[in-house]
C-alpha cells in the first residue's frame, strides 16, 4: 500500500505542471470561441458557422474542389452521353519527367488531352476519375457566358446592350445611378463598376460571404455599381452571379435546367453534372461551383474550337463565340474567357478557376487539355505560373 501511495504522488507531481499550464490555455480557447460566437451573432454573419464547418474544422482555410459534400446541389442532367473515342496512339506518348513532376507537385487529380476529336492522353490521381465530380470554381464563369450566348440567340435576351434592370428592376436606385446603366455586356466583360472586392482568403469578405451564404440572391440585391460602367476592368465574381440571376428570370428556368437542356444534353456529356446551390431549393452559385469531370469539361472547349457547333448542331451562334474571344479593356479577357493571343507560339484561350481548374484550348492544334486539382501556383501578371508551364509543355509535346 505504501509503494502504491508513493507511486500516485509521483504521478501527481508529473501531471500537475501540465495541468497548471493547460487550464489557462483551455480558458483562453473558450474565451476566443465565446467572442467569435458573439461577433457572428451581433454582425449577422451567420454564414461563418458554415465556414468553420466546411473549412477550418476540415483543416482548410479556403474553398476546395471537394466542397460539394457540404452543399445542396441541383443536377445538370445528361441524356444519351457519348464518350470521346480513343486516338490511335492513346496514352502511348507519356508525359516527360518535368511535366509529370509539376502536375503531381500541384496535387493534380486529372489531366487529359483531346486532339482532333479523340483522346490522346488521360491520367488520374487521388479522387480523380472519368466519373468524378469536382468544383469548376471560376471556370464556371465561361459556362454562364455560353448560356448567355444561347439565351441571346433564342431571344430571351434582346441584346448584349440590354440593361440589367430590364431583368432585375430591384437594382433601380436613385443613390446609385450607374445601376440603371449597366448592361449584360458589362457583366460579361468584367467592367461593370460593381462595388465588389474579390478575395478568397478573407472570411468576412464579400466573395467568401457569397460562397457561404444561404441567402445569395438577397446578398446580390444589396450590391451596387459605384463606378462608370465600361471604363475600368475589375475581375469580380458578383458580375457572373448577376448573369445567373438574369438567365433564370429571362428563361423562367433554373440555371441547371437551362444548362441541361441547352448545353449539357446537346454536348452529349457522359455524366450528369451538379451545380452547387446556396440552400436547399435555392439558386445556383453561378460564378463557380459547376461540378463535373475532366473529359466532360473538355466539351466546352471543343465547342468553342468549332465556333459553337457540336457535330452538326449549332449550339451557340458563331458570331457570339467570336465576340467572346475578343479582348476588351483587359487584353487577356473576353466574355468570361481568358485569352493569351501573343504569349505563346500559338493563340490560346482558357477557362480558369482557383486551385488550378483549367480548360486549355489551342485552335491551331485543334486541341483541348484539361487539368483539375487541389493546388495552383502563385500568379505572375494575373496568370498562375503553373498554367503558363502547362501551356508551354502541351504545345511542345502535341505540336505535330
């Protein structure tokens, strides 16, 4: 009994210094949590609870390509899908060591090359596969742009010069006269003059709130245009979100329904896609959040390589495609497509989303390449360094 008692005293002596320091630590953590909760409740920024749930508790400080697991979605239905045929040299020409190393370093999940209407190469890592569905992020802006072109051709939108207040009269505001001047084209070109600070890390910023709120339309209707439209280029996700609202009101269909009927089914997508919503039965997060796989994402690029035609069907008017790929105030940006007309051996146009969701299109080579993954590199002149590298290597390897 004496030995046992002495042993307990030794254990208590060992534990007590840790307990002494642990108690203040837990008190500090508790105080921080109480203050954070108080801030959320007082500020009304209850979307931060979702940020904690899907971000910080998962070990992430920003959005990820797997966020679909935490969102309600709407199906973008395909119908009779048709997979790309394999080229005669399918997967025979392997990526060189430097190319593969860079893809793997940036945690790629998919890389594929479609050239001359057939698959030259495809490879997947981790969660990636032919049927996986991951977040397009801002590559989805190009999809909305395509849908605007279709709605224009069908007459749901009169012209690109049509004022947004024709569709969303709630924007009329005597305090903000520019609200009544902004057109569809201003939104497509990112020169609307919207009061919107684009940023993906700040948890209380407008872009984070738009991604996390369950009242996205109400949030957008609080936005105003404070600079003269058409005078300054400024990349803003809010522009595309308003385009999504316009499409819904103009077509009297949800964005997913319209995309399914007018785009996804005609493109013969092999798999249903999913568009993330702000809430159950809510609206699509239009500026991003179209979830699909690499081979189906490639269909958008191929459509524009062929001037809006898929097989024998003209899905988007060719004149709209041409206008979409013409530079505006920013020489690298058209109607929600990134343009690189002089930077490489051949002109290139891209769909691009954070963390490196790229649909790379090279008309001269009749080629579409798709890279999906978890990580991108820092930007140089608004272009991620990894995208620059991928384009150079793709041209080098497939210029035949």
